[in-house]
């Protein structure tokens, strides 16, 4: 009986230790890849959230601006800039708040309505025809509107941010000539 035990071969302590270390490295690498994949997925979700908010706002705002009339833009004026190449051209910079009159045709009669867009300190964009305004989108960091009086062009710049991820959109819209 003792002779059987002596002749049996097994793993030495060193061989088991090497196998455990290699197995640990494999599991550690797999966990690292899994963890990075989850982080990248979450980053992508945040980017999508910001971009969707910006697209919703830009779509609604440009649709309304296409119906806006010249000289109906109002807002908190930040800067008035005279363009050097064309002294008759003036750009007005509005930040965080803009309102304008929209003219729509209903049953062959023209209806004028005031539209408001306002960015709150909580990065929410509110909109509506009357106060209190209704929420339109979240994660809007900045609403910046440049109105070129000479060309009747409105350039809308939107910036959004969500948990460290940011994105920007810009659109140009021509105002209606009455």
C-alpha cells in the first residue's frame, strides 16, 4: 500500500502557484475589459442623452424661427457687434432667453403668437406661448442666439452637458419678410 502512494505523481506547490497566478491574470484581464466596456457604454449613453436634448430643442426652435417675423426678436442682449467688413451689418447676441412673434395661417387667417424660450439655472429649457412655460428639454447648458439684422438670419447655438459629457449644435434660419 505504501508503494502505491510513493509512485503516484501530483502537482508540486510551485506548479499550483504558477497556475493560480496565470488564472488570476486571465480573470483580472477579463474583468478589466468588462469594466472598460461598461464605462464606454455609459459614456455613449450620456452622449446620446445630450445630443437628443439638443436635437429636440434645435428642431422646435428652428421650426418656430422659420415662422418668426423680422424685428420681433427680443431677449437678454449680451452684446451688439458691428461687423468690420460691412458697417451696416449688426449682430445682436442673446443669451439664455429669447422671444419672438410667430405668424401662422389657420383657416385663411393669420394668427400672431408670442413664443418664449428660456434656459433655467438648472439646465432646463422651457418653452411656451404664455407663462408659466413648459419644460422642453434637460441638460441644456447654453442657448446663444445671434441675429444678423442686415441679412435677416438667426444663428442658434446650443450647448448641452450631462455628467461631464458635452455637445454643441448650430443652425442658421432666415426670418420671414412681411
